[in-house]
C-alpha cells in the first residue's frame, strides 16, 4: 500500500510583491520564498505546499489571516474567473509600485546591471478600457463555477467570451468586459443575440465542429471599429443572413470582415480574409503617425500608452537629424516610422513578412521616404556585410519578443559598436540577461518602466545604453 503524502501547511506567509501569472511572492518566518495565487502584497496567509523548487516553493492559499490595506473591490463581475485581469483587487498605485520593483530586481539583482538613472514608472492614462484589440470565442459549452457545478447546472449553452485558464473547451460568457472601450460590449452582446436568434451553432472545440468560432474586435482612437468573424464552416446560406443582420444592427462597425477556419487551431495568419463591408482595414493615429491596420496586423494593444512609450524611445534617442538608425524586430515599423522624421535614415528588420508589408504601406500612407524594411530573422540579416551596405548605425533600437535577443545578435551588436542603443523590452528578465551580455562595451544610462497593461503582471522597460568612452 502506497504511503499517503503528508500535506505541509506554511503558516502566516507574508506576501510582499507580485510575480508572473497573477501570483504573489512572499516569505515564511524562516525566510523561505513562496509563490501563490489568490493573495495580494500585504496579505498574510496559510499556504499549502504544492511543489518545492530550488530556492522557492509553489503553493495554494488555504486561508488569509490578515488582509492587505492595498486591497480594493474589483469592478468586474467576472474577476477571479476570467483571468484576463489578475490584479483588479490591488490598488492601481500599488500595482505601479510593485511593477517598478520587478524591473529593478531583474536588472540589479538578477542581471547585476548598474543603472545610471531610474526614472519613475509611467502610469497608464486609465487602468480600464485601454485595449484596442480583443479576441472572443464562441462555444456551445459554458464555464461553470464550483457553486454552479454543485447546483447541477448544465454547461450546455451558447456563449461568447473568453477561455479561462485550464479550460480550453469551455468559455466564460462575458457580459461586460472592462478592458476594451465602447462599442465593444454592445457589439459582442448583439452578435451573440443575433446568432442565438438565428439558431446558429456555436463551436465545439472537442468535436471541432460548429458554425461560429471566433470574434475579433479592434477599436481605434479615431472612432473606427473593425469586426472579424471566423466561421468554423463554409456555409454561404447561413453566413449571408447573419452578416446582413450584424451590419444592420451594428452601424458602429465601420469594417466587417470574415474568414473560414476549418483547421484544428484558431490562428488565421494562413487564411484569406474577406471584406463584407467597409474598407477592409482600420486606421489609428499614434502621435504624428497614422497607421493602416489590417485584420492580421500587429499593433500596440494600448494605443495611448503606446504613444507614451514611443515618446520615451524618441526622448532617449535624442536624434539630431543626421543619424543612421537601425530598428530591430520592427514589426509593422511603428517605432521606426515614429522617429524617422528626426533622423537621416531608418533601417528596419522583421521576421514576419506580413508585418513588413504593413510597414511599407504605412510608410507610404505617411509619406515617409527615409525608411528601408527587410524581411528575415535578425540573427541572419544583421551581419557585417549588411552594415557595410547600409552604413554603421549611429543609434540602434531593439524591441525583441519576450525571449529577448539571440546571443549571435548581441555579439553582432558588440561588433557594430553603435554609440547608443535603446532597448525596449516586454520581459525585464531577458532584458537583464541581454544587458549583462552587452555590458562588456555598454553602460546603462537610464531605465524607464512603462505600464502598458494595468491589472496584469506585464511591464515594459526601456533602457538607454551608451558605448563606453574607452
């Protein structure tokens, strides 16, 4: 007979900070580091040990003994179930303070980086209704809470909303989301009502069948709304009356597009998108640059804070008009186009071909002629020959994905010896690693944390590097 594993309860763990995935970090009385969900910094709680790792413990809260004075009442009725907002129960000023600490700990403690000047974290204009793009899923199975399960409520229902963590085959029926501005909630709820009234089938992930699959909404600060509907079946007889009714009932939608997705996954990058009404794209204004955004385009999810982020980059760049600028991981060229007016030339590199197509279109839309964009992995494109062809950079801007820069790219940066580098990061941990590798030739003059996504653990960090004078 197998021995039953004994439960270990850690008493009165004092939580003091935030970590990934909505977890709080705390310490036991004897100094053990503990990560757990369901608590906020300032709480004291008893924690059941789930896993012991080198240097820390993963646990689950059994009882909160003392509540933090930084706790607030969440505004969303779906908070705690949906998972899109991890920290709505934590005062926004406290969120900012803890996020700044995350950046400082990553760079100073983990990366051993010496920073000349720490600038105060840049808060979002509003912690609510800040996302310009949201994706929702249709499902014939609704997510139930423990109370609903115990009441024997059926999960069979046509719903439209978000997949919760760990519930790929079920969806939370979202009535009001606080992440995207009007007319997002009205559009989503009306689309659901039309579909139910017409008796259309909602998608079943396990069976891979159903007519309605996904809804993407993009709402711009210029007053445009793009709706993309992904159908799980190619049925014109059902599609036509549905789209006609959506167009009739929702004049707020300025562009209505759709695709047919019969694949096993939800990605639409390899699928043709058809325009039902409108111009097929939305336009957004970010500072002095106007962007044409297609259904598949990547764009900064928080437009107003994106402008503030780019202002930080431009301020750190301090361009005088004569500089040759390299923009690595340029995406749709947004940062490059933002600073192009202040320099001689911008050379952008991006791996996603569709993004470069958007970059070239947006350069044309804005009449920007001093930019060149190249498709390919930065690691393969950025070489000595490339630099010889385009001239050595006076300034290098890099905005890599969460994984940071490949070591080969960093070695190339060290070889190029650009006088200054502006490093934009969505992951302070990998930024710290990369800055450490660059420290053989560069010093970090300034760091500016920017909060792009309130109520989440995500934080942007912008660092200004300067080549050592020696």
